[in-house]
C-alpha cells in the first residue's frame, strides 16, 4: 500500500513538472541568437562607424562613375547620365560630411537637409547603389551592392537602435535655431517692456562734474584770453 502511494505521488509530481515546462518552454536557439545580436548592437555607439561607412560609400559612387566611363562596352545615353550622376552625387555626399567652411555647411544644410539625417543618408545610398548596379561595368555591380548594404545598415540603426546613435546634424541645427529664436524673442520682449533702455541719454548733473556756464548761473565764468575762452584761439587778422 505504501509503495502504491509513493508511485502515485511521484506520478503527480512528474505531471506537474511537465505542465510547468509546457507553460514556460525554454527559449529557442534562434530567439537566443537574435537577442544576443540585438544586445551587442545596442551596447555600442555607431555614429562614427556610420560616418566612415558613408565616406566609403561616397568614394564608391565616384569610383563607379569613373569605372563606367573607362569601360569600353557600348553605353546608352541614359547610362552616361547615370555615370555623371554617380560622380556628382558622390562628390556632394563627401562634401556634406565636411563641416567646414561654415558657409558651405549652411548651404548644404539648407538645400540638402535629408543628407544630414541617418534615414535620409540610408535612402540616398540605397538609391545610388541601385543605380550603380545598372551600369555596364561588372565591378560596379559589387560596388552598388556594397553601397546598398551600407544604406540598409543606416535604416536598421535609425529605426530600431536609435539609442546607439548620436543626435543627427539636422536635429542639432534645428535645436540651435530654436534656441536662437527664443533668445531673440526674449530680447524683443525686454525691449517692448523698457523701450527707453536702448537710448543713450546724457548723464545727469552731479557735483563732481562742473555745470555748464550760463549768464543766469551763479558759477564763475570760464577764464578768457582776449575775449575768447582759453581753450579756443582768437582769430588772427593780417
């Protein structure tokens, strides 16, 4: 009888254990791998890495355009336009990465703001990489694929790993503009509250500064020389 009870108790414990395991199944290897990769990506800052990759991508665009022109196979007029476009846009992308001179940075920030964001650069590189793969040179196919992958990497980090990136140049520019606008508004409010603050009036009379002489004043007249004050020279007649 005791043996039977012992067996029933063991069976009951085994059944409860199986139910608990079914409720909380162990993580799969694929989910564990994704978690490790996500954790590793989020644990570092990728800002300068993306900047270097963008520099390489811009160089790849220029190289793709030059190699396309050096290729001796037949090219359609559209292909020539694409090659010129690759060289020009690659040069522009290189220039956007340079913050100096200040005038140039302001111009490209005004007319090419999307190239100062991670998503904008990613989409631009995907577009240019796709165009590079369509040219006649075989090497451009590999260059275009590499540029597309760099653009996709920009998208992945910009959408799912924002915390691993610094604030984009465009957002920094917007924040700086807002701060300058707020300072101007505060200064304008101060001017409206005290409109006489900007005007410079002569200092009031004080005992340390002598009062100007007038016939009605009790102060002694300034000394004269020949009817003229000493600080002024009398006219000379010849």
